[in-house]
């Protein structure tokens, strides 16, 4: 259940960040609202970076074999 919560938190943070960027790019916010949105964007960016770093660590642990890291290429499934 914790994995789903982390994934949902990441997805929600990313969606919120995209929404903030769109609002900032529209240029319709006041300076104060823009600064508040920017601060929130920084927090969301850090949250997303932390979640990605944690996922990367998990992948490295899963790939570790015999005390050494075995690098393997990632092959995404091709849609049919």
C-alpha cells in the first residue's frame, strides 16, 4: 500500500506542478501570487526529485548482484 501512496503522491505533485507552471506562463497572476506559486513549485519540485531519487535507489538495490552493481539496459515494452 505504501508504494501506491508514494506513486500517487508523485503523480499528484507532478500534476500540481504542471498546473502551476501553466498559471505562471499565462502571466495573469499578480507579483505576490506569482511568488507564492513559485515557492509552491519549488516545494513540489523537491518532492518529485526526492521520489525519483528514492525510486532510483530501489532500482539499484534490485540490480545489485554478488555485492556488485550489474548495469543492465532498460528496455521499455513497445506498444503493439
